């Protein structure tokens, strides 16, 4: 037996997961192709083409065939689906053999198997993993809704927000992807329309070949493509994998934000660190954001793969084989995104939030984040050049390393305006932590909305 560490792809020795492999491994693919052959036999029996005994034989045989023997047979004859059919037939009586694969072409089996397994892996594995991450983020957004945080644009302090509000962004974005993934997975079509899509073979036996197609696919939980050649139109799979890629980008964005907030000089959050965990082979003090970095790294693998999917959109006439190798890699994209989701769920669930450092960083500009409300209040009170005035004062405060409020209070030109300010307006200038808009309310509303939408 081959050592797993002789594998070439890290997805096989480092990121392998039994849940995903059940659908997207070669063994999983074989099982789904056998399911299509069983579905075909089931409908043939229902329509009186073959006997109930024949159906029982085919179903039993399909339950015994394994990938290794199919590959051995393919090595002998040079055709994968014919090899599958041959291995089924070796287990059948002569009476039953003719009804295996009857009226089907290879890609009736392959396309329908792919549609079913990608539909199922997304619905049964990927979406639940994302929902688990959503649960963690919803709780975090709710718990930290009122925790003030320095808002950052261009890497610079902007105006205050709340940490829960920052997390609610990802609750919303991931929730949107969950809905899109459900939609796209459900729309993956199969086909049973023959070698060029014109129902040539099934028309020999049935007056209603399109109904026959729908019956076979219904056994797999699929709908037929409106139109197909030897293959189904690639757009449904392309759209699904686009959404998988979009999801990866959202997860990478979350990971990147958390990674930056974990910088030594920021230190607003921290990854959980195991007792024996080593951060560096030479610097014993290191505690690195390895999980967040790993998630972003996997996104770098996933994102460019969509180019291959778009290249596979082109197939000459009724079909060519230019996607025969490349399309086999699609499952890796799904597997990597699943790995990202699981890892981020694990780390976000144990994330430490340092409230002291959040407040320290917010205070770092000595009230500089009050510049926006100050210039808005001054404008509302009639100051004709409020923005420029506050800009100059903010520069002075930075240059002299003084609180902005102190510089403002010492400016004679603003004395009359300061007297006209309401107590609430003055309090915002004195304490920018109060200037967080409706961030807490919005964070909780977003969390509650997705809790309800996902039935959590």
C-alpha cells in the first residue's frame, strides 16, 4: 500500500478530510457513477424494459464494484466508463448483462455523478461547516457589540467603531455566501440525453425520452439541463465554483483582519496557543497567528483555480476532451475552502479579545478620532471653514503630542462655537469612544437577522 506521505498534493497528506473525501475522492466518484447506473436500471425496470430480478442483480453488483478494479480494467481497455460497465457485468448473469448502461453514453453517467456529488458535498459538508463558523461569529458580534475599537481605513485610525460591528461584517458576508451556495448547488443539472444530447439512443425505446431522462435524474435528486450536448452546459458548475471562490475570499479577508489585529504593537485579539506549541525554531517567545495565515494561504491556492474553470467553459461542438484532466481538480477547491472554514471556526471560537488594548489603541491618537464629529458640529454651527480649521488643529495636536481637545479648547477662534455646543456634543469631543454611531445596534441586528435566517 502506498505511503500517504508519498502523495504529491498537500490535499492528500495535510488537508485531507474524510467528510469531503466521501464525495470528492476517486472512490467517491466511483460510488456516484455506480449510483447513476443503479438509477438507470431502476427506471428501466419501472418501465418494463428489464425484469425485477435483473434490477436486483444490477443493484447488488453496483454495491460490490470498487475503484481499484475499475482502474485495472481501464488500464486494459483504455476507457473509464466502459471499464466500470465491464466490472458490473462480470457479476451478472447473461440475462442481466445487456441492461447495464442501456441507452446511456459515458457522460450521461459522469455529468450526472458530478452534479450529484458536488451538490451533496456543498449541501451536506461545506454549508454546515460555514454555518458553524457563522454561529461563532454571531456570538462574538453580539458579545462585543458595544466594545469600542478604533476604526481603520488605509491602515490608519479613522473614527471609532465597535469590535462586534467589525465582526458583524463577516456574519453578513458569509451568510450571503451560504445562501448563494445553497442556490447554486440546488441548480446543478444532470443529463441523460445521449452522445450528442439529441436523445438518439433513448428515443429507440421510449416515446418520451425527456420524461425518461427526468425520471432517471430524479432518482439522483437532480433536475435535467434544459439543453445538453454530450455534456451539460458548464455555467451551473462555473457559477457554483465562483461562489465557492468568493467564499474563500471572504474567509481570507476575515483571517487577514484578525491576523493584523494580532500584531505585537496592536494586540487587540489573540489566537489560542496550546501549552506545548512552538512559534519559532529559534525565537522561543514567538506566538504566531498560524491559523489565520494558513487560511489566507489556502485562499491563494483557491482563487487562481477559477481561471481553469473559466477555461473549461469552452468545448468544441458537442464536446471535446480539453477539460478531461483539468475538471478533475475542481474538488480540491471545495476541499480547501472546507478546510479554511473548519480552521477558522476552531480559532475564532477560542479567540481572546483584549479590551484593554482595544481602548489603549483607540486612545493612541489622543482624541484625534474626534476630528470628524468636531468639524461636523462646527459646520452645523455656522463655521465656514470647519474642515480646514480642524485639519490644522489636528496637525498641531499631533506635532505637539497633545490631546486634540486640549488644542481646541485653547483656540480663541472656537470659543464661541464651543459655548454653543450641547452637552452631548461636548462629550463626544472629550471622549471619542462615545462616537460609534449605531454600531452596537447594527451589530446585534445583523447577528439576530442571520440567526433567524439560518435557524440557529
